[in-house]
């Protein structure tokens, strides 16, 4: 009962604080594939599809413990309520603890959650496919999750769209080795290549980046000529031209800025620096991202919580879980554009692709 009272109070606070709600975005129904699959431009709009509504049950949302996951729960619910208001979803919504899931409560309704990996594993496949959206990885039911899969999907598709056969990777001692390994396994197909430089946080990083960009010898030759010359010499070394993209898999935002700075400082001004963000948390420094011209693969930052990753991701997951659950329960298939990424819903699976910011 206390949780119900708390939630009612929470709803009132949300509704009465519209001025601080995330900014509204221009939307249109997007069931056919969009031409712009890598950048966020809109959210799919279901309001014009009222004739397709066939599900009139309730959405049961199973959330983790409020004491341990208070920030996640708060911003997840804000996102979900915002989706309900924006999409004019009229179904009843009930929030429960994820440990309270039982078959009688789910019957004739739609379950969103749980978040717990173990709980998802225990009930995966026991609920009809069109009656649940798990918030962690599952084998037999639909799910969406905050993991690296959607970001690696986007990285692969983006590089394929460029028809590239070779890219550069900076494999830092603090980087996300798991994502790097998964990407490389999917990237290599016999004709593709990766030039990888091992880096660390020691003073040798600068030299390693120079060697990676093939400017060390040019700089040495210039220094010799400059010493022997009696007049000033203009010099801009040529960096390697067999790659155009450099990919980084950071675990720490500050280290990402440092590596990007070393690339730009050592004359790598024309490379496209791409970073996955699945292991980052806290706040992204927008000035650093713009200064070093880094492309971030992530959810869209075009919401009120923007680059505050913990709040922003929770909000976007809440919004999208409501959006996708509405689609599944009403048997809407095709491409749906949310805040976390672009979803392609088919009969048996959901493919998720993050955005490039």
C-alpha cells in the first residue's frame, strides 16, 4: 500500500512539473525503415494508429528494489510516464516489485520487466511472446537491455556503409576489452583488417600514438633538417592514409578525452574518432567531445537529462520500454524509432541499433 501511495504522489509531482519535463520532439509514425539510420531525428508516433489498438489489458511494470536502485527507478518511471502521456496510451499501468511477479497477476495483462538477470532467466519462455518485454537479456521472449550489443550493431553497420576494409583501434589498458573482442570477432571476414595500437596511461602513450599515426619518422627528419637550416621551415607531417576511422572502447570518459587529444595533437586531424559508451557512466563533458570531434555511439542525448548518462539512460529505457511494449501487445511490427535507438520488431526478435551522436 505504501508503494502505491508513493507512486500516486510521484505521478502528481510529474504532472505538475511539466515545465521541467524533457523537451518535446517532433515525431511521426515510423513503421517503414528510415533513410537516416545512424542519427536520431524523431520518435515513432502511435497516436495516428488508434485503429490498430487490439490490447486492452494492463501493463504490469516489475521494478527492482527501491532502496538499492532509487535513481534508476525514479528516472525510468519518469521516462515511462512521459511516453504514456506523449503517445496517449490509455491502458492501466501498475508498478510492482520484480520479486512479486506471478502468473495470476500477468494473466490477460502485459509484463514489462524484470530487470534482474536471474529473474529473467527463471521465467524466460514461460510467458506468451506477445505478453512480455524483459529488461535484461532473454533467449525465448522479447527483451531490450542497457548493454553493448546495440552499440556494436551500429558500429558494424556504420563501417559497412562506408565500405571500409581497414580501420584503426586504440586498445588502451583501461578500455572495454569485452566489447573490443566482440566487435573484432564480427568485423573480420577474410578481407577486412584492423590496425591496433596498445596504449596505457604512462608517458609512452604519446610516442605510441605517433608511431600508430606514422608521424614519428617525419618528425625526426624535420628536426634534423630544421637544425641544419638557416631559415624557418614550415612543416606538417603526413599521417597514415590507409585508415580513416579510429575506434576506442573506453571505460573512463577522461581517458577517452586524453586519447582523442593525443590523436589530434599528433596531426591526426582528419580521422573520424568513434567511441562506444556502454561502459561509461556519470556525465559526459560536451566541451571535450566537441573540441576533439568525437562521435559517440549511444542513446540520443536529445532529452532533458542529456549527457548525464545514468539519468538519461534510465529515462530513455523507461520511455522505450513503454513504446515497444505497446507495439508488441498490439502486434505492430517493423521499424520503430525510440530514444535508446532504432528497433526492428519481427515475429521472433527485436534488433536494436544505437544512435551515433
